[in-house]
C-alpha cells in the first residue's frame, strides 16, 4: 500500500518535471549587486510593493524559464551547477516553481498531466 502511494507521488513529480513554463511578462527582473530580484507589476493587495530576492539556485532556475525548456532539463542543468543532493535540488525546484506559479510570476505553457 505505502509503495503504491510513493510510486504515484513519483509519477506526479515526473509529470510536473515535463511541464514547460513561461514568465509573466509583467514581472521585472533586475540584478542588484550580485543578486537577482523580481518585481511583479501585478501584485495582490497583501503583496503590494513586494520585491523578491533570489538565492543563487533560484536565480539559476529563473533565468532558464523561457517557455521552451522543460523543468526536467532545468533540473539536470542545476544538478551539474550546484553541489547539493539530487533529491534536494528536485524538491527546491518544485517548491520554487510552485511559489512562482501561486504568485502568478510564471504560467504553465505545456506538458505534464493536469
């Protein structure tokens, strides 16, 4: 029983990793010092005036979201760039993409099962 649940979770992650995302064109990206910040033009009331500072891994993911590259390719590139475990990178990637999607900073363009 537990094994089947885990298999389904992996399948769901694989479906998500097949997705291709595109950035919301209203999000402004700026490099300040050595840090990338995102400034959403369209903000919810509770996020009004917010800017989002990205760590190195998040910045590496952000610059690769181009409407053409599936998350699995982005993940493989990040694995080669950062010295972190494969599972941690995959989890961080999925968490970051989920946050961006909730903030309407990216949209799923195609791929994966819904």
